[in-house]
């Protein structure tokens, strides 16, 4: 198990100067898998993107020197492979698959990687016709949202929405242009809570949005250079484990980050209430039935008199 260290975020001076941000709601964090820590990442590893794989129960982290690391929830490194390229983000479309998708900066693109073989599949989608930036200022975040890929541009802070097609073809669906933000450094979509997390390292800021890009909540976020964010929701509960990958070498885990889990029509709360109401109705009907049977069978009742010889 990796050595744990306690870290309590607070607003940075840059973020505080821009606006009064809500205090960080996740409580104290625990550093796991930090570069150079026992059983942690190599000192040269600079985390730039993260995603939690729910089936494998592993945290997948990439760095901008082309490495992909797999960690358990405590931060112990399970495996590291070298892929190459300036890897800035990672996401998955289907947890039942072994495929993940890598966000590459300069040239901005998305590549498909197979965790089972430990190799690229050869499928790659060039995004430079729609988004590009100078070196170290292009694609910085990538996440999968209901069949579409959201790619974040660092300098613009815009979020480009793409549909990846066969043969490496790309369809540009939309561009989300958030106000008053710069230096986007990470993206993550939580399919359980329908929340899009975007982080801005230069502002010390994390924003929760809906799928349309509308800002829901804004929190102060501190770290030397946070670039990756991933969540593990505990629905139907009200909290999640949230991971922050920092380019300076740290990986932080927050075990009580507050979330809002939407309930379907027949979700746990509704189903529980409906079950209670149904049980009460059955009890009332059964009670009425018993009273009726008792009234009919009483000696000397009108029914008995009417049937007497």
C-alpha cells in the first residue's frame, strides 16, 4: 500500500482574485501513488489525465511523456506501459470493453488503445481541422458523454464535441464556450450523476456542469498543477470518491466528495415508498374482507333467518 499524506485544499490567490469561489467540499485528501512514494509512480511520471475503470476497479493515468499507468484504489502501481506521444487525457466509452481512448496534444487527436494487448489498435482520429493550438496549448482534456467525445482546449478553454466515425473520420457536433475561464486542464463526465467536471489549473478552479456546458457549481481547487479528474460515485448515496492527478507528480483521493444522484421513476426511494403504500392497501383490503366474512357467518343474522325452514 502506498504511503498516505494529508492535504487540505484552499483557494489560490489567482482564483480568489477573480471571484469568491465556494470552499472545496471534498474535505481533506489523501495522497496516493505519488511520484517517488513507496509502491507509487516513478519520480519522472507527470500525471496529465485520469479515468476510473469500474469493471477493473483501477485508476488509469497518463503522462505527457507517453506513459499509461494502472493503479489500484489505494495508489499502488499495478502496471506501466510506454505508448509514446504527448498524452494529456484518457477516457473510456464502454466499461465492459478493454478499449480506452487517449487524448493527444500536438497534433490534437484521439487514439484507441487496448488494455488487454497493451498496444494501440491503429485507430486514430485527427482533430486538427477543428481544434488546434501551439505546442503545449492544445487538447488537454477528453471524456465520453452519451456517445460523443468532449475534447477540452487548454488555451481557449473551449470544449469541442465530436462524433468519432469509421475510418478515422470525425464529425464536429458542437463547441461549448464557457465564460470567464482559461487554462482548461482536465475533463470528466460522470454518467451516474450526469455531471461534467472541468478543472482549470491556472485559476485553481473546478466547475461542475451539465452536458450542455451550463455551470452548476464552482469550487476552489488547489494543487501545483492539477490536470486530471475522475469520480467513483456511490449512487444512490450522496458521496463519491474523487481523484485528482497533478502534473507535479501527485495523485490525490477524496473519499467524501458530495454528489447528487438522480433517481429514475422507480428508483430506490420511489420504489420503497410505493412498496410501503402497496403493503398498507393490501392490509386494509384484507381487514375489510375478514370483517365481511365474520358478519355473514354470525348466528341469527338476517341471512340465517331468511334461509330458515
